[in-house]
C-alpha cells in the first residue's frame, strides 16, 4: 500500500491524497519556478539591451553619412530592412537577435557591425570557456551536457565535434607558437623541468611522455612560457636540442640564472649552450631527495634544518646551518648528507641576486604549480593519445595558467641584474663598471 500524508490539496478536492514523491516534486517545482522566471527576465533584459545597442550602432552609422548623396540627390547610405534573425549563444543562454541591414552604395565601402560581426554565433568568452572546461577535466562525451547545464538546453554549437575541431586548432596554434621569433625577447631567469604524464601514447614502447618545459622572467618582471617540447627521459641531447632551437629562433641574450632540479641532462646542455648562465638547484627537489634517504620519523626535524639553510638572511648563516646539518647526521645518514654535499656550489647561488627575488628563484615552484592542473587533465584522458595532442594540451593549459601569473616581487631590480650590478646577500653593493 502506498503511504499518504496530509498536505496542500487543490481547492474542491479535500479528499485527494498526495503521495510522498508527489509532494517532493511539488516542492522542487516551487523552488525551480522562481529561478526559471529570474533567468527569463535576465535573458530577455540582455536581449533587449543587445538589440538596442545594435540598433544604435546602425543609427549612428546612417547619421554619420546622411549628407553624402549621389547625382540624383539620393542618400548613399540607407537602411534596408533587417537580416534574418539568428541565435547568439551567450553566458546567460541563447539570445535571438535581428540585425538591421545597411545598404552602402559608396565605392569600396560596406557596413560591418563591431558589436555583432557577420558570422558570430557565440560570444568570444564561450570560445575561451570551451577549452578551459575540456582542459580542466570534462571529457569530450560529457561536454555537451556540461555546457547545457550552464547555458541552457537550447544552446547550439556545443557538440563534441566542436571540441575535436578545437583540439585540431590547438595543435596548429602550438606548432605556430613553437616556431615564433624570439629575437625581441630578453629573459633574466629560466625555470626548467621535465614533466612526466601517465598518457598512453600511440608510439609503442613509450608509455610515459616526458615534456621538457622552460619558463622565463622578462625584463618587466612578467613570467611567460618559453618552450614546451617532448624529450627522451630528460637526456642531455633532448635539452640541448631545445636550447639550440631557442638560439636558432633569435634568442641572443642568455639568462643570468637558471633554476632546475638535479637532472644532469639539463645542466650539461646548459653548460654547452649557455655557459655564462649561473646555476641554482631547486630547494624543494633537494629537500625531497634528502628526505628520501632518511627514516620518516626524522622528516619533520630534517625539514626544519633544511629550511633554516635556504631561509637564512645571509649566505654565511646558511653555510653555517649547512655545516651543522652534516655534523648532526653524517655518522648515521651518510647517503643523505652526500646528496646535500654534492650540490653545495649551486644551492646558494640565489644569495647573489636581489633578496626580493629569492622567493621566486630558490625553487621551480612556478612550473610545478602550473603543471599540477595539467596532470589532472591527463588523468582524465583515456585511451591512446598522439605526441602532438599531448604537447598541444600542455601548451594550451600553460597559456591559460599564464594569464594568472604575477610579476616578480621587486621587478624594478631586474634591470640592475641585467646590467651586472653586484648583489651580496640580496643587497645591491655597487654599479657595474
């Protein structure tokens, strides 16, 4: 027997029972109706504003040329009805717009709306939204439903086929970007890293793709992606080919400092191609490598000791903390101490640069934080992927992340670094001769 409960009933039907699920449906309908009405009001208001703006644009254009007439005294620029109505997909849903038609008989002239270009079917912000949603983890199959939930069921042009088309477009954009001219660029710092993704590639025997990435800091302190290429296990030849390509495309001024992990391939290639560039090992990677060689019970204590080194206000104090660490752990944990000792010369280079820049140049965090989201997208990628598709995906998300990157602290001092001004313990000492 179905369960009934007392509830509101239609007038004149006091004996009509209401099922529990019917009651819930009624509640949800009551909640959804105001939302639907509000959306309709917003959408209609947006449609009227847009239609009004288009009409005003045409009126201003007609008024501007109203005095221009032909030999018979007829106006050369006149209104000529309206184009067929079309649907424009916007952030508030689809809007049906009717665009005025303008007849411009002046030679070589034609009216073109700046508000609603001739072939526009979606506002540009949606074209930006589509790759962002895909790259953030929405699969191609679920894409239409995801956008319908945002834009409404009647939104058109949002099929999975469009995503496939966009991915092809990203591949073309990546290929153009990877060949761009660098002759006008001047980088003061490089961050370099090799990123591994769990993407099954079409090439047999290459189960894990290694993407070589370089990020650079420009003269004004802004950061940008410099290069994204695939490499074989971060080998010297892979990095060397990447650096040579940068020079071939016009990069003349070498960076003052490069920051990276302990991968020997990058440093060996950098020594050959950019020998003037100084080296700084990433303290995050170094900390993890040292901890890997010590028992977990000591990790918290060891982290504190290591942090005392790279946060010391002067290089002298940092080296003092370094020596104390070796004395404390050398007897029992020789491998951990050797891991720290072998990179001593390149762990404290940052002290010779402005103190305001230390937070940026002690680690490769600018790259690590960016590619955390890239790894999330590749975890969502099922099946096989091509080399170019993976590179394009990494490239596209990198450019999206680049929009949020902030300038270096103390970026006004970058010009001093470029000029060769000497810094000791982060403080400027004297101008270069």
